[in-house]
C-alpha cells in the first residue's frame, strides 16, 4: 500500500520529467556554419540568469550563461522585452549535433527546455542534373518536389551551399520575376521551372532548386549549367570553287528521325533556327536545297553557283522541341580560280593546231578530257569519236596533246583540259584559243590580209573575215589607178 507521502514524491518526479521534456525545440544547421538556438521563458524571469547546457546539465556541461555573453564558440543574448534568449553556436561540427537544454536559474529546481540540434553537410547534392546552352540563348531549369511541399516557398540560388541559398536566392515563388529570371509553378505535376534569358558565360555554374520547410532543413536538388560561347568542338572542313556546287552532309541520331532539320550561316546556335537558310519543311530556297535520308540518318544541303561570300561556318541543326537543339559544324572555303593555269594559243583557219595540256604524273592513268565553253561548268566535251579533235598517242608523264584538224572560225573559244574529274584548280589548264584568217588577192600576190577571231568575237566570225578581205581587195583596186595617174603626169 502506497502512503500519501510516497504518492506525492512520485507525482513530483513525473511533473519534473514532463516539465523538462515538454516543448522540445528542434534546431537545424549546417557543418561549418553558425546556428541560433532561441529559448523563450515565462513572465517574471527577465532578471534571472539563463544558460545553455548539454548532456545531464551538470556544472561542467554548462556551455554559456547570460553573465558571460561570449565563451569559446558560443555567444548569448537575452531579449527581455520578448522574454527570449538566443545562443549562437559558431563553426558547427558533426560532434555538435545532439541534445541541449535551455536553462533558467532559480531557487530550487531550474527551468529546462529540451533542444535537439540536427546537422547537415553544407554542400549539395549527390546527384546533379547537367544542362547546356549557348550565349544569348535561354535555358529552362526544371525543379521537382514532393506532394507534401506543394504549398511551401520555392526558390533557386547560385552555387551549392544550402545554408545561404534562401538568403541569396535569385528568384522565389513569391516574386515570379527578377530581371532575366522567371519562375513558374505547376502544382499538379509538382514542379517549378526557372527560365533564364539572354545567357552569358558568367551564368555557367551550379544552381540549387530549393523548397523551404518551416521545420527541418530545406530540400534541394542541384543543376550544373554550362553556357557555351560558340559551336562546336569538332568542325568538318569543306572546299569548293566559285560557280561550283558543294554538298554538306549532316548526320543525326535515330531519336531525331522525325524532328525538324535545318542549316544556318555562322556558329551561333542561339539564333540558328530563326536565321536558317533552309529547313526540312521547305526543301528549296534559292541556291539551297535540302534532302533527307532517314534510313541512314542524315540530311544533305546542296549549295549551287558558289561565290566567295558563301565561305564561312555553317551549323547543321536538329530541333529537339525540349531542351537544347543538336548541332554539328561545317567550315566551307570557296576558292577563286586564281591558280588555274591559263595558256593563250592561236591557229590559222583550215590548218591544224595542237593544244598541249600538262597534268600531274600520278594522273597518268586518269581519263583525259578537253571541253569547250566559257566556263568549266557549262563546257562541252569535244574528244568524241569522229570529231576533228584527236587525242594524240604517246602520252608523256607530264602532258597530253589534242590536235584540231582543219581549224574553223568557230573553234575560237575557251577550252578546259585536264585529268581530274573533281576539277581541282591545280590539275587542269584553261586555254584561250584564237583563230587567224589568211587571205591573198590576185592583184597583188604579195599582199596578205589577216584577221583574228577571239573567243569573245566568235559570232559572225566568217562574215567579219569576208568583210576584211573585201575591204583589202578594194584597197588594192583603188590604189592602182592612182599610181598610173602619177606616172602620166610625170611623163608630161
């Protein structure tokens, strides 16, 4: 049978335990940072000494009191108007985690409030989502969260230190807009999106997506953003010549088989699609044509009638709909015909003439060609069977010859000869052939009239020659009576 005294003693112990254990204060901090432990007290205890202790709160467990203000890594401040004192613990370490007590000294039993300190590392995170974009472009950072945080404050900050993230947030769900940063939230899918416009390389680095919790450490996810200045690390180099054409082959992955393809000038991916010279939707744009072979996962852009202005960078692009478009780079050099060997030759009508065409020794077994025309792109092969143009036998290791038998006025033209089907400038020769007409009159066998027909005066060349011959004959006929008249006057 319990006595009344025993029951009162047990009740005191229980009440003492409840007083000590009720109202636990949860405090959260980061290793290496500071944390504030705030403890409130009742009215009438404003002038009493307060302290923070650990473990069993013996004399050796007291960390700091209001009579000391600062001690080691601890400092204390008592706000008597709010009836709350705050202890700041600096340079937190893992060993600082655990149970503490806020105490108020009084006669008899002190007043205690339990404090539980939890620590986390001030770096984030084990998993990092990597994103890429380009200068002057934009990027969207998608941050997901759990259902329980649907109504909590969301934010994003630079760097990877959770302890200062909220204070240094570049934008929060309360503000929605801050300069180049905008924040939108879709609570149904439990995610918020931060869009950054007009990117610069200074925007590269870590970002933390944060959800603020009223109790406990904030929840974070990490994104590493790389803003590139230009595209691309690897560049395919192509060469061609003025008035020629070139084909740019652009390869892509299987997953982009049905996506929009395009090509643009320059190496700025941010504006490539907007400034595309042709897309897979249009197929044709002036001198540009685009064809696609989905089976081999490549599209080809052909550029006709090249000029030197076509030289430079081109980006092959695939539009991905979400995220960053995929690019590959080509550098095109359009060369002028400065290095083509040009020979000037002439021949006489009705007589044969031989055109000499040098070529590289390693082209000895290549097919030799001679074509006629103002430009190599529209010249006509004249080495056909039965023509007056004969490829000479005994070809040397450095040149071949073509004889034109029975030269005609219409043979005056520009000719192109060589041994390279790719028409590289150093492997063929341009020949400027002029045709000479020779006429002799019966009145003066020693008098001869010549006229030259060049490739730029081919039209009516025969008529021109006839007129010259006729003019020469008239000149001789007119001069004979004059000589006779002079002789008669002399004799008189």
